[in-house]
């Protein structure tokens, strides 16, 4: 029975890692796309000959979508971090009960938490860049 529980927990950890990867990649790619699109839109909005309020509306819509996508991604990473922490604590308890816990360094939990924090930082930095750069192009 313990082996099945162990397999289930490991399976959940693997599924969580895949899901987290999807959210990270989606957020990064979306942020880069929005950066490119909004920079182009902002650049054309600065030209007085071709200015249209549509450009500013498109810029605003993409910024709002960018905020939503990043909130969803960061929330998903936070949930993934909490889930991984709970699952790993369960594994550690199982290892301790079976006196094999010496083979798993508990400092890995801290490293996993740091990794999630770094992923979140990358996403937020790209999101800020995707908002600030087009605004600088548009208004400066």
C-alpha cells in the first residue's frame, strides 16, 4: 500500500511540474508578444499623421489582458508551490516513518520554494517591461 501511495504522490508531483511549466511558458511568451504588439502600436500612435484613438484602445486592451494573464499565472504558480510543498511533506513523513528520511535532504524544500519565487520574478519583470516600454514609446 505504501508503494502505491508513494507512486501516487510522485505522479502528482510530476503532473504539477508539467502544469507549472505550461503556466510559466505561457506567461513568458504572452508577455513577449504583448511587448512586441504594444511597442508597434505605441510607435504608430506617436505619428501625428496616422494617429487614431484605436491605437490607444488596443494598447489599453492588451495591457489589461496582460495583467489578467499574469495574475492567473502567478496564482497558478503559488498554488503549485503550495501543492508541491504539501506533497513533499507527505513524502518526508512517509520516509521518516520508514526510517529512510536520511536519503532526502530537506533543504530541497527551500530550493523548490526559491525556484518558484524566481519563476514568479521572471514573469513579473517581463510583465512590467511589456507595460512600461510601450508607454515610454507612446508618451515620451
